[in-house]
């Protein structure tokens, strides 16, 4: 608060509370108008906001695999390597086709996504080094688009 206020700190806090205005005080702020540390901590505790709600990050890439639980199935390790190669984490991926974000389709039809990257099925990628090498240029261009 301003030190120019004609009211003492306790009275100012009471009036602000009556008006419904929350007063935020830094814990390491110096005492103003002779207010005690105990009173300042009480105000800081009372006006401290609760935990922020967890808002999921918007998906940056849609991946279609044809599996119900892609990161829990037998191809989970391969999919995690694909995500790491694209510099993505689990939360930034939608596991179904969405409008407005790039699509990576493993052995599945891309639907109406015009810029989809078509990849062989996960079982083929897992078994064939040639299939992985053939997919790599498309993965590099997709990684550049995601930056």
C-alpha cells in the first residue's frame, strides 16, 4: 500500500475487506505503517489463491494408429521413439484425427486431412529397417512443420 494514505494499516485492511477487495502482500515485503509480521502473514495467507486448474496443452499433432491404447500396446516403445524424434511429449498429441493440426497416420486412412503423413503400419515399421528409413524424410519435414 501507499505510505501516503491517511489511514493506519489495520483500518485500511478492514475497509478493503468490507469492499470485497483482496489484498496481496509479498511475504518478504517490509512492514508498512508499523504493521507486525504476524498480521502481514495472516493477510498473505488469507489472500493467497488456490492451486491453478490444470489446463491441457493444445495438441500439436494428431496420430492415428488403429489401436485403442497406442501408448499401452505392444508398439508403445516404437511410438515413444517417434514422439521423441518429433520432439513432442504425450500431452501434445491427439490420438485421433483433428482438423487444423498435422496428422501422422500409421497404416490408416487419413480421412479428410490433406497434409497427412502416411506411414506403414506399426508392425511393419517395427520389423523392417527399410520401412523406417523410407519414413524418415517425411518425419524430418513433419518435425520442421511442428517447430
